[in-house]
C-alpha cells in the first residue's frame, strides 16, 4: 500500500509537470529588455549599455493557464553588457552599425518534490549562457525626427555550453538566429515604441527534463515583442508604460529513444515527453517605467508584471538600464 501511494504521488507530480520545467521554446531572449525609444538608434558613435535584471515567480501555468502545484519558485538575476557602434556609412539610406552582448545570469529554481536528473528539489547555476552578436544593424530617422526604425538582419546567440543534468542550467548549448525590427514614433511629447523579434533555434543536446531523463530537443520557434508608450514631462524626463508579449509558434521536438530505460511506467516519461511537444508557451506583461537623460548618459527603470501565461512561469521583473555615449 505504501509503495502504491508513493507511485501515485510521483505520477501526479510528473503529470503536473507535463508542460516542462520552465517553458517550451528556446527562451534565450530576456523578454522586456527594451522599451522606451527602442526603435531610435543613436547617431554615429560608440556606446556602452548596461542592463541589470531581476525576475521572480512562484507560479507556473499549464496548458490551460492553471497553476502547477508541484512548482515552488524561480529567481533570475542578470547583468548584461552591450557594446554598440553606429557608423556614418549609409546602406539603403540607413546608418550601418554592429553590436555585441555579454550576459551574466544566475538562476535559482525550486520545486516541492524531488525532480529532474539530480532527483532534488533545488537547482541553481550562474554563468555566461551565450554571446550575442550582430554584424549588420541599419537605422533610419524619418519624418523630421518623428519616425525612427532600426533593424538587425540577425542577432546571433552563440552558446558557451551548459551544465548537463542541471535543470537551472543558464547555458542551453543551442544557437538562436533572431531577426529584429524596432520602431519608434514621437510627436507632441509622446513616444510609442516596439521591438519585434522572431527566433529560430538549433538542436539542444542533453536537455534535462523534470522526468529525470536527458534528451536532445529542437526548441520551437518564437515570436515576441517589447513595447512602450511614454510622455516627456521635460525634455530629459519621461514616464510611461512598458511590457512584452511572447508566444511559441511551433512545437518543441524531442529525439526520444523508445528503448531508453525508465523507472516509471504508468504513465511513462516517454509518453509525457511526447505530450510535452505540443504544449507551447505564451505570456503577456505590462508595468510602469521612467527614463532620464543627463548629458551623454541615459537611465531607465522599469517594472513588468506577467499575466495570461501558458506552459510557463508567471511572475514579475525589474529592469534598470544605463547608456553611456563616448
């Protein structure tokens, strides 16, 4: 009777986690990173940008948007260094430039039961997951400074590896190719901006699943955008709202060996993984923010609350961004 009860409890846990440990798709881009003036690239020159990020959630949603009881909480803290160069060289009427990002990320992930390859309730990791590079940025400033457009032919996420068997591994060891389009419209002290992105992900080897198995997977493709609207109280100070929308557009695909050893047969982790393939992630977020300019420096502080999440954690975050123009 005791063994039967334990088996039933493990089965409930595994079924509750059939929407994966964190989310489907690649989720390499930190949603909400950009907001005010996201489409207004600066004039020719060299710029240093620093993004400080904090995210926490104590709720994970399933395919119906309901809480998964076995999840406890996750905390993410990050600092991202960005180096941006814009030239005076014109291509198709726009200024050409390049940029590079170097993120340092820490993750603390907790469950209410022992799960995953390490059969524990807690996972954590701190590392550099990837380097982002784009050799081809173009920016336009149109309509006498009212309309601004910037595009990256592809932001390339170059992986640095992963901590195999660690469900909180910061590195995921797959490439992401992300075309980007940013638009800003400014008139009568108002600003409206959006940064649109679409992600193509390569294969991830040895993906750590909540079921204790490590499998190769092809993360689904993703469409997402950051947005903002703000009002200039003074020429140097803005207040507004900002947020993001994320949706997974294609299914994850797992390379499942039907002969791999498993410890639980009813339901089989293999069957649960196959069910996971069709469970796509989605979330929307909104919150307040401020923006300030002093000489050659720019500062912003923003907050975003998530809602309507599916197959994903639902929490809130804080972004602090600093830009220095050389």
